[in-house]
C-alpha cells in the first residue's frame, strides 16, 4: 500500500492522491518521501455539493491537528 511507490523509488518525493482516508493518512505522511496527501474522498460529497465550506474547513483542521510523526 504506502510502500508501493515509496519503496522502489525512495529518492522521489510524491503526493499520494488516492486511497487516503482519515484512518491512514498518517501512515503516508510518515514516509520520508511523501510531502503531502491529496484525496477528495475524505471530504463528504454532500458537504462539497452544498458548498458547506465550514464543514470542509473543520475536517481539514481536524486532519492537521491529528498529524503524527514517527
């Protein structure tokens, strides 16, 4: 999963964009060659459709607050 790219090409910094969730984003961020993650799947579609940017902002703040470093 996380090492499918990081393992074979560790000298390349990347930004995973699929399969990221609130349950696994820290595993990606703790890889030495991951700079960030971007996956719209962690934001509920209804929040985007209804333009509930406060909800999107709150989810982003929660994600940032829960970043851990190995």
